[in-house]
C-alpha cells in the first residue's frame, strides 16, 4: 500500500450530499530483489492504454537502509504522449541537488519533489532508475529512458541526510487517481505493465508479488491483473 496513504477528499453540499471524491490509491503490488548494498535500481513501466486526460499516477516506492521513510519514482499522463515523470523523497532533511527540476517539499510535507515532462508512447517499455552519485554517497539521481535507447533524461537529484545508507531490496508500487471525480464509477480505464525491478549494475532481477486493489473506491471499479512471465499487467477503472 502506498505510504504515506493519500488523503481522500470529499466536497459536500450544505445538505451533506457528496458532490466530488478523490479516489486516491486504487491498486498496488510488492516488489523485491535478492541483493544487498544496492546503489542503483531500475524500475520498468509500460503504459498499454492511451489516456484522454490527467488523473492517474503510476509509481514504485523505494526506501533506504538508514531511514524508514520512502521515495517515489513514476509517471503521470498529461496528454496522449506527454507525461510528467516524477522522482520524490519524503525523507526529513532531504535537500535539493538539482535546482532545475526539483523543489523543496513533497505532497505538502518534508522532502524534495522533482519532475520533468517526457514523451511516453503506449506499449513501449521505459526504464526508471534511482542511482547514487559517484562523487557523493548522499546524492541520489532519478533518470528515465526508453528501453531500446541509450539516451537518458535526468528527472532530478536530491541529497539525503548523512547515514541514510543504500537502497533497500524490497518495497511496493501502486496506481492512484488524484483528481476529483463525480463518483468512484467515473474513473477512466487504464492498463499498465510493471516489470520486475533489477539491480542496474549486475542485472539481478527481482520479483513482483501481491497484486491487489484497495482504497476508498475499492469494489466500485474494475480491477484485473495477470502475469506474463515475470511481468504484471494491471487494469483499473470503470468500463
């Protein structure tokens, strides 16, 4: 489950009738990789459906051995092919290291948020990487690139507090819907394929487990999943 769990926002009339709802978290999964002392992880995503509007957020969480708080890396559709790719830390004391793409604060709390607009095409795999700097053990970068391309785009970079450690070898991922809708039955259908994270340097591939739906709108939207090899295809939304 996403951490911290997104707040669910209700707008009510004077008579108490609900007029809008923010679905928040809708589906999730766990990931793990059999490795230690990890200084870079690659997390692949494939979007399988054209999105007509903004609202969905697909992401993997990650955390560090010296702290309990988490970071996110993922993507949010804006138009048919333009997505906002996001790289955030919710760790207290995190400082901006990339002033072009990052700002202080994350979801209204402590941390740092980084983002850039990036072209995403459906049915193509994109590799999202968290990578420690070679010259500063406290600085961590976020990158994205298409699987068959060597050209990577920097999403951002931030500096963690001393002794934050290296990347943990397990966490979770999720799909959420962050915009207001009239009812839970109005969310647009989306489908993504999540591939197992892998250690960038060694290629050690992880596993994806526990696909599930959850949240305020659970039971009020379609939720399907299937495995293909080690990949996990998830569909959510009202059809």
